C-alpha cells in the first residue's frame, strides 16, 4: 500500500528526511513515531505529493507519487497536524464542500458527526483547537478512503473523543482500510497499531510489530532502603536514588515476589514500563550509538 | 464542464463575496459622490475656462500644459473622465491586483492549500476555477461601479451618452482582468507567505507610465503608453481622440496576459506547499 525506499528531502541545507525506508501493508495500522523535527510531517507531505523529494522513491497503491497528481487522492484521506480550513465559513458549509468533492455515504458521515460531536453551526474561525481538529477528522474520514494518513490526529482532543476516534479507525481497519498514524501519544499507538516505526533526525531507527516491542517490555522494581545484592535471573540493577535502588525485571512476577519475600524492606514498588518509557530507552540507546 | 470544478468555483466565490461587496460599494459610492457633486463644480469649471481663455490670449505656456492633461472639462462626462474614471481605474487596478495575487497566496498563507491539494481534482481545474472566480468577482465589482455611476448621471446629467459609461466599464473590466492575472502570475513565481500588498507593485508603475506618456511630447516617453494596460482604458485621452481605441496597446497586453496564464498553469502543476 505504501512503499518508501531511501527517501531523502532537504529544504535547502536543512534536513527534512535523510533516509527513510518503510513498507505499509494493506489493512494495517502503522504507527509513525518520533520527536518534533524528526521528519514525520516531511515524509507524509512527500507521500501526498505536496512537496518534492530529493532522492529515493515513494509509492502509494504501487504508483510513484508525483506533485499535483490527483489520481491517487480519491482513495486517500488526509488530516494534517493542524487543522486549517476556511475561517469565514460555517462548519456545515465546509463539510458540505468536501462532501461535494468526494463520494460520501450520508449515514456514515452522520455517524462521524455524531461520534465526534461536531458543532455544525459555528464558523470555523471561532472554533477551539480541538474542535478544529474534529472538523479535520471528519473531512479525512468521510469518504471512507482505502488509505488514511493522519498526522497527530488526537492532539487537542478530549479523552472521550480520542477514544471514539480510536474506535472509528479500528473499525475502519476491519473494513480493510490502511492507516498511517503519526503520533506523539504513544498510548494510542499501543492501543491500535499493528506495527510502529521510530524516526529520529530524518532516519528510521527501527520498524517493529507491537508484539516485538512488548517482548522488550519489563517491570521496574524500586526497593527502599538501598539494596545492591538482589540476585535473580532476569533482575538487573539500574541505579541508586537517595534511599532506594532501582532494578529492571523480565520474567515471572510470582518468582520475583517470592524472591523479594526473603528480604526486609521499608517499601517496594513494582510497575510496568510503558511504551513511552521503552521509546525513551530506544532514544537514549540510539544517542549513545 | 470538465475543465473546472464548479464546487470549488462556488467555494471561491462564496469566500470572497464579503470582501468583494465591501470593495465594490466603497469605491462605487465614492464614484457616485464624485458624479453627484458635478452641478456644484460646474460653475467652477466655467470660471476656469474663462481664465484659460484669458491666459491663451496672453500666450501662456500654462495652456499647453493643461492641454496635455486633457484641458478643462466642458461637460459632465469630461468631468467624470478627469475626476472619477481615473480614480476607478487606479483603485480598481489595485483591487484587481490584490485578488489576483490572493487567489494563489491566500490558500498557501492560511494553509488551506494542504487540504485542497489532496482533493481528487487536478491543479489545472483548481486554477481554472480560481481564474473564473476572479473574472466573476471583477465583473460584479465593475457592474456595481457602473451601476452607481449611472445612478449619479441619471440624477445630475440625464442627457449624457450612457454608452460612454458602459464603454469605460468594459475597458476597465478588461484591464482589471489583465492586472489580476498578472498578479496571479506574480504570486505563482513567489514563495508562499508573502503579503498580498506586494501585488500593488503591478498597477502603480503601469499607471504612472500612462500618466507620463500622456503628459509629454517626447516620442520616447510617449512610447511608454504601449507598456501599460492603463493606456487603452485612459478615459480623457479616449474622449479627446473621438473615441479611438488603443488597439495595439490592448493586443499587446492581451497577449502578455495569455502568456502569463499559460506559464501559471505550468507552474501551478508542480507548485509545492512550502
């Protein structure tokens, strides 16, 4: 569905993306993660033919992307990271215009408007950041495209709408829609994505399935007072804080609890390391490299 | 009609409606006021004519200079040509330049281009729709000017040859289109995020060239008239020359505008959002 090979884009002397290779299969939700300025938006805009590339190849539906080529657009729904429409127009007129440019199922559009709680009567310019994003989501989703490219879709949305949005794209995947989801919100990547790519400084650091990432998931153990002599398979010392020692643990939690019962502590804290922390660890690792 | 998107054309017209009405009525009512005060300045014109007759008897060089600028108006139409029509040309030209430049620049500056360029519609259709939207807006703008000027003439000088006013309107409309499309071409060759005020750089030098060309006997400077689209619309010269239309000037700028439009189509196909 999406094939990007050695994509390179510079804005004059400023790096956009240096070397991006990724393949997204039909029907998968592909997460695209990276810090600000890492090249996510540049890659998305290149894929959409909004900007030119300096090297490599970018294909959608097997066809090389060209600037200003409208043929691919009928099967794509795109939401930019910030929602910009016509400030002087009412939301219903904006929706009506984009509907007129696509083939839209009225009942699906009504469902989107209801689920995302869109206020149709306000002028776009008077909407809050979050409500503007909701208009962007409806415009991107309304024609049920084969490919959805969403750049930071949930930033600024309240938790209820975020969860409804995730439900909508999960349902779209069931219908066979492919989704490229660029996001800073790693919890939503964790919830819905099949695979995820990490980009940093214009270079893809890795592409892994969520299962592969979860295999690296571990627990963090914090014991008070300091102990440096805890020796168990899967348990490794990380660092000391003032009165506490921190360990990482990979393995059966029951074994860990049995092992810790042999010692006397003032306090014990065992927690799961989330995706966010795992990515942070990857970042640090790559920095060291 | 496959060469344009009527939905997008409708959107463009809708988006620009309010601004178009404000410009149209602001300038149109000013022109109406200029025509309406003609009875009050008529006596002043007569006094000036008597003064010029005296100066002519004294062989004053001032007479020759006044003639270069069309002399003292002798009727309502000449008065309007001197005081109102030139005003309409210049301010209308500025408005045309702003909307022509804005047709490209606005979507890029307000970042709506990012959602428009991913629609299943070719850039050629988008541009054709923008070009037609400009033509429509300028048509409405010109109709409102002419309508309000007509109201003024019907009130203060009903015997005026009204076909002259319609001719001014027609010439101005063609000139406005040329200025607007030149400005659209200018926007196409500039980076996004530029101010629309840059477009004013187009009508001003043209206008000055026409003024200089019509106010001199120097052959080289007179030739400047061919380098400005204001020449074929210049109202005083047209009236004084027994309505001889500056066809060469008109054809030069029609050709020039067509070249700019063709270049704009080619450029727009590959235009990037940054």
